[in-house]
C-alpha cells in the first residue's frame, strides 16, 4: 500500500470514529471513555490540533474542539454531557494523569 492510500484510509477511519462517537453514541460520556480507554473526544480534538500545528497551522483548543465536535464544545456539553458521580470523577483523575499527564511530560 502506498503512503497516500494509507493516509486516506487512516483519515477515513478517524472520520468514522468521530461520527460514531458524536452521532451514533453521543450518550457515551467522555469520562467513561477516559476511564476505560485512556482517551476521550477532547483527546481526539487535541490530537487534531497538534497535527495541524505540526503542519504550521495555528489552531486554538476551542477551534479544534469545534471542528471535532461539529459545534462549540459548550453547546455539545449542554446537549450531551451528564454529571459524573464521585467514583467516575476519581477514576478520571487517575486515568487523565496516567494517560494525558504522562504524555504531556514525555
């Protein structure tokens, strides 16, 4: 497989993941994704922002989230996000530290 085809397939897989999380399963909470998988929708938006920056395209965190979520992040949260219980919040702190915090340090 040539590099262009691989890139196109990877991009299609990313778009399918985005569509699945945003349109087919919006009820799945970011806290649950982070706790189970070590990443969430916000991570995907941050990776998008970082990939843009690697190509010299400046993008704020809010801009990246709006692109990823298809709307301003606060609007998405108002529509879909529910309050996490204390156990989920505690697990999130560990998952975030282990997956995101460790990544940022490296």
